[in-house]
C-alpha cells in the first residue's frame, strides 16, 4: 500500500501514530532550518514537517519539491504548536522520517486553488489539473451523492432502473437529432436519443410499471441558458397511477437531502 491514511483523516486522536501518506504537493514553505510541505489528495491536506537538525539530507530533498510533485511520506503524527482552524487536519502535522518522490512535475500553468489564476480556456485545456481543485471536485462529489440518493429512493418505491440504448432510430420530434453513420450499413444512420421516450413507453407496455433512468440526452439545437448539446435528465415513467401519485412521489424525492461529508 502506498498509504496507510489519507491526507484528510488524521486528527489529534492519531497523535503518536506512524503513518504513510501519498499525494500531490500543494505548497512548500521554508522557515529557518525547517521545511513545511502541504500534501493533498482527494480527501484533504496535511502538513508535513522536515527538520534540518534531525535529518539534513531529508530536509534538503524536501527543499527541491515543486508544486504538483507526487510524493509518498512516512512519519509520526504530532500536535501542531500553531494550529490552522481552516483545515480539518489543522491540529496535527507529520514529522517526516522518509520521503519518496513518485513523480516530478513541471510548474502547472495555473494554481490548483479554489480561486485560481487560470482563465476558462486554459483550465479546459488542462482539465485534468482543473479537476484537482477542491471547488470542482466538490461539485462531482455532490452529483455522486445526489445520484446515490435518487437511486436508493426510487428503489424503495419499487422503481426499476433500465439502461436504454444510445444508438436508436430517428423519431420525428421537435429538436434535431445528432446522427451516427453505420459502417455495416452504408448510407444509413443511427440517431442519438433526445430522451428515452419511445423506449420507456415500450417498458410500460411490457409491464414494467415503474421505471427510471439517469439518462444521457443529445439535441443538435441552438444553445440556451438551460440547454447544451449533451445533458443528463432523471427519466421516469409510472403505470396505474394518477397525477397526484406522480406529484407526491417526486416532491418527496426532491425533499430528500444527500448526506454531507
């Protein structure tokens, strides 16, 4: 194992433990004979301390760490003398005893911070760097929690999730289809679904009285504030119900809250 703990889970209760962390270098600071390195992973940030008086060679290696280096550090958890109330791990630090540089990095084109200095164009060019920012990651984590909640809620109401095909025949609807040429049938095309309407109706006729899907939809139409060429919708269908039944179920679902971590 590259790590025994994540960079976001250590607390004062862990003081005295010897742990191994792995992650990305967020920043480094040199103060006198000590070097402080903040190491980051998906779960948080932990401060690592290298002391020149304890291990000069190790401290010198830490002085050459750059932003976004991937490192592995082993050390002892200790209570911080100067605590950081802005970090969940701000009450502790790791006194480093070993350092392993897994991967070096050139200086990134923008800072990996919530308030970054990168514009939209450069962040999209280096999207894998942008995804490292906590502000972006939290959006993906929220979406994950929402989809888990939706699936669990609808499952408790006897809905069945059915994944319908992406390559379908074109249907005469309002928006223009994206089309995909068929290699095996020259001159013929598949259409990408604007929504699973036809297919979910097949499910209702077949007796699947409660269906849902977190469905990808594609519409080759002019952009609007609430619409882009590819989007996701919660698609549902119910049989043997009245309007109030539908309203009550989905109002109940909308009132549910995803757990906050």
